[in-house]
């Protein structure tokens, strides 16, 4: 694999201590991964797994899912103002990163466009898992970036030891003047268990460390600014206008649990209202009102047949509505109603040390995108059916995993010809415990993805993205072949992890800005790109090209001190993704090379850390896209736990974010030139568990 000299040099720097390691034996505790039952711990996997739970999750929770995960290796945040944050994994987003809630698809519209928020709020999560490799085939095909599974226990799977328990949490973040509150009640008696939660967020405009709009870069490839004289954009200094956000939601669920299994149901509702950062033309502010209602059912039978250890059935219905308002006038509306079901069997070992799951999954939905001029995405029925099987085998020092999935997808749009696809995906991985300290892993995944509805049939002006989007009904399946090599070293004096990946993608689907035409919203006509008009917007076309993605993630942890004065760890980390088209040119919106250092201190119930991250300039921006400058991000976090205080556990936490007050513009964001990341800020909070 070829990567830049700077990226490779840092990778070797981070991993070099393990090359001189001496044989030592240490004891360690495993992190369980619930959503991939054949993986007993993070360390057992031959491919990268990220797991956030407990106090670590509470300390990292942000206002969006992308913000919560943005400091994990290989993960960045694709923001669209403070109300939207989509996780980007190894440069992939949208449908290539499947977001699940309790192992069922979230079935919102976040994978369809960068301005659409996810229908899950991380403040209610009890654990978040990021999975790659064969285990992704349990949940869908085409997730070449990975799976993000948010687990909130809305349908309890285990009995509680008290009738009434729960937790309450209160946060304040100065970056957006945000207050957020969350409450959870859960408990039960005999074979009955229940869960109730609710949360509320209220945030104002985002504070930043400079000007909101980078006017020079905004004008560079966007002819719609020709009509505005230089220096006359409506810009703001120190904050981003129209980025207020208000969110509220809650769940109620119950289950009956016994030795033979469980059965339960839950209802969840989420409402979100958020503004879209302006582009300086002085137009009416755009805001989005989103509402989602979900009904979930879950059942499980233990040892129902001679060859089955567990049989699980999950069913969910999602009613999603997303309306973009131009001032007080409804401009674009997206409606999505989806039924999803999955049935899986965890079988008894077919041979010694074998585990496996096979199952069936279906998704049946109706989607439509409505604009002022009519349907920008035709009303369509989308039906997907899939069969999957994932197996693992332990043989001495080797652990093998393999998986396969076949799907049938059919889209039936009003007034257009039907399209259908049969994606076939498969994966094989091996993990070798070389000795007690060294482990090697190798994984190969072939993944096929059917084009999404908006990639195929979009034809209209999209208010929030301020662009005219044109689909391509002739798109073919996207085919991906990914090779992932991992190495782990674990000793008492150092711990190191390295992952190298190389992904060959045929017919990669992406949106390309039209270099020849603009859309004139005043008369609904297409005009030449050198024209001057008051309401000119870019055209975005769905296209396909062969592409290659390659890069690495690396981390080394040195325990500098471990005595009566506390534990001090030094962590070096870095990640890198490079995306290029086979016929030349760069894939747009790729993350830059990131690397940095973190010092952590723990003593008894108190822990803290300081983290410095360097993000290099992204000069490989892609055709008709702008570069982003380098940055330094300095964060500080601390937390203190008061255990068994008045029969409760109390967690106090505080964070200082972007302490250098840099105006950071993310290369993965569509609004990089209009909405930088938040400036210097502080966050404080308290969580009481009882």
C-alpha cells in the first residue's frame, strides 16, 4: 500500500516501540461487544472495533452522533451546522456507514443528504459500537465504511435488581449556550422489566474563533457569488448565524423475561428543529423541522430447537418527516415510512469451537421528496430482502471469521421505470495470536451496494443544500473490495495498535458539481456558469467512477506512572485516508492526515486528560472543491465520581474544547466555507445514577 511519506513516517513513529518489546505477560479485562455475538471482546477481532460505554461515553457525548465519535481513530464528523453531525468512517458516509439503533436500521433520511440529521440522539445511548469486517454483513450490504450501532436498552433484555432505578443528567455547553437534560427510569419485578427515558436540548448560535464565511474560498468554485461584489457578503464575526437547535425526545418500553426467552415492545419519538448556516447572499434563513416516531418489537427464544441456541425476532416501524422552511414557507419535504424486520438464529457449534448466526432481514418503505415546484424525488416503494450468514472458528492460535449476504432491492417510483438490484457480499478474516503479546489480523471484504433513491431519481431544487440535484437512473451497483491488515502489541510497558487498509471500488457513486451550468431559482431555468443573477445555485449530478481508498489508523499507549500518586498514560495517535479516482483526480470531501498526543491521569475516582491534535491541510480536495487549511485542536477533560452518595452514584465532568480558539474548517463538510467548527468553549455536567 502506498501512502504519503508524512503519513507513513508518523505511522512508523507510533508503532516503533513495539518492535523492541521483550516477552512479558499481563492480565487484561475484555470489552464485550453485544451486537456481534461471535466476537467475545474487542481484542479478539481481526479488524478495528470501537466501543464506547460507561463513563467514557458520558465524557465523549456530543450534541450529535458525529460529534460524539469524531475523536475516534478513523472517524470524523460531517457537520451541516450544529444541528447535524454524521459520522464519516475512513472517508465514507451516507449509506456506506449504516447507523443502527438497537441493531435495527434507523430508517430516517440522514443517509440521503448531508443536511439531514440522524434520528438518534447520543445523550440517551448506553453504548455505541463501530463495527467493520464480516460482522457488518449481519445488518446490510454496502456498508464499506462500517456500522454504527447505538444501544439504548429501550426494550430491556435483562431483569433489574430493583423496582425503580435510573439516572438523570444535566449539561451546559458554552459553544452554543446549550442546555441539555436527560432522565432515565428503569426497573422491574419478577419477570417484568420496563424502561422510560426522555431528553431535551436547547442551543443558540455557534460561537467560533473568527469569520463565519471564508469568502475567498467560497467564491473560488461557486459562480453563484458573481452577483455579489467582493467584500459585500453578509458575514458574521465570532458566531455563525441561524444555527440554533432545539431537540426533544423520549422512549417507553417493557419486556417479559424468563428462562425460555423474552418478549417486549417500545415506542420512541424524536422532534428536532435546527437552522441551516447562511451563505452570505442575504436570503431568507432556512430551518428544518424533523419528526420521527418509531415502534419496536423484540422477542427471543433460548434453545428452541436441538441445533439452535437462540432465535431472535425484531420488528420496527418508522414514520419520518423532514420539512425545510424558507423563512416560514415550507420549501422541501421528505417523508419516509418504513417497516423493517429481522430474524436470526444463533446455532450450536457445527464443529468444535464454532459459532455462527444465520438469518433473514426485510425492509419495506415508501419515500417521497416534495419541493415547491413538485416532487424532487418521486414517490417510491422501496423493498429490500436479505439472507445472511456469519461464522467464526477458533483453531489453536488462529481465529477465522467468514460471512456472506445476498439481497434483493427493488425501487418502484411513480411515473418512472422500476429498477432492481441483487447485491452480493462476502467477507473472510483471520486473527493469529502469535504469542501473549503480539497479534496479527487480516480481513478481506467484497461488498456491493445498490444506488439509493435520491442518487437515481432526484430532480429538483433542495433548499437546505442550496443546490439543484439531478440523479441518474442508469447507475449500476457499487462494488467494493477491501483489504484490512491489523497488528496489536500488548505489554506492561506499552500497548500499540495499527490498521492498514486498501479499498478498490468499482462504479463509486458521488455528487459532482456542474462546471458549466447554474440553476436560476427566480425563473427555474438553467444558465451558463459565468452569468450574474441574484439567486443562482450550483447543479449537482450523480456520477460513477472507479476509485481507490487507502490509509491507516495507529495508536501507541505508554504507561508513564503507576503508583500511589496515580496512573499517567501517554498516547500517540494518528489516522489517514486518501481517496483517488482511477482515471485521475481526487475523491471529494476526504479527511486530512490527523495525528497527536494525549496525556491521561487517573487516581481513585478522579480522571483527566489533555489532548492535542494536528490536522494537516487538505490539498487533495477534488474537482470544483476548495482546500482546507491545517489546524491545531487542544482539548481538556476531567471527571470525578462520587460513589454511593445518598444511595446514588454521582459523576461530575467538565471539558474545555478548542482551547486555542482555532477557526477549524472540516474537509468532509459540505459547508466548510460557511460553517467552521465551534471555537473555544467549556462544557460542564452532572450525572446521577440511582
